[in-house]
């Protein structure tokens, strides 16, 4: 595997379910990100992890819970979601520190909340 | 609130023409700028990065940056139907050791007609 991978690619869940999204990067990066992309809205940054430490939580509701066990893996745990949480969830990674580091995205997980 | 603005389009150009995509940003402190291409149903793909005023060329793509006027543009020469996609402008939101936090514009949809 190369680049940034995400699983599952598609997920349908009810509002009472608990599920997790997984992201893995094979680029030797130290920073990982979760973004949400809804229809007709710009990409929204949700969480940033730098060397496994969360450095940014962009006012995300607590029903989204991130986990970063190491610099290569990132999870997003989901519970009691709402239909408006249906969106494309994208993971990205970059080298850490400095402002010139380019972010590379995974293929995304298309989430539908019923 | 840091903002990145793009005309949503669609921008329609004939095959072989030059497509010009524009982006303005609000934060004068921004220092790195990126263009991503996103095909329908896919994740964003990095195509250009630019950090200094002036032009940067890569194949058929040229990125132009003017920090004084706070705009960045992307020119696509000899446009092909395969260039039809949404182009996202991204601007670094913060520097230092917190990772590269990007603010995205809403994207411009480009249509290249044969």
C-alpha cells in the first residue's frame, strides 16, 4: 500500500450505532488530519494530530472522537450521529512543523446516517 | 475568521484554451498556497504549491501569487476534457509546530468542452 488509505470506503449507519473510520499513511509523515466535506460546503478541518498529540479540535461535537495511536494511524470513532453528519470524511497527512508542508489526502469514507 | 474565496463556476472553456482560476484570501499572514483538483466522487489531489510572489510553472499548470493583492491563481494551458473537475484553493492557516492547518475555498468547477 502506498500513500494514504482509508477504510471503509462507504458506511451506512443508524443514529444509534457506533462505528469507526480508519486511516493509515505510508508516507513517513508525522501529522494527520480529519476533514469533513459536505455537499456545497468547503472542506472543514475537524482534528489535527502532530506526533500523536492532538493540536487542534475545530469545535467538533463530542459524538466524533478521534484517536491517534501512532504517527501512521488515525481513527475517528462515531456514535449517536445525526443525519446532517452525512458527508465525505477525508483523512490527510503531512510532514510536521513549518508552513510549507503539503497535505496528501486519502480516498475518503462516504458516510450516510439514516 | 480566515476566509478563502473562489467563484463556484462552472467555468466553461473549449478544449485547447487556457483556463484561469482565481482565489482570494483574507489573512495577510498566509505564506503557503496550494491548488487541489477534485474529480466528482473522489478526494482532493495536490497539483501545485506556491510560496513566493510570482509564477510557478509545472507542465501545463502555472500558479501565480500576489501577496500584496491577496490573490492566487491557477492557469491551465491547452485544457483537456480530462481537466474537468473542481479546483480547490487552500491557504495555510497557521504555522509553527502545530502542523500545516489549511483553510480551503469552496472550489471552482471547471468544464472543458471538446
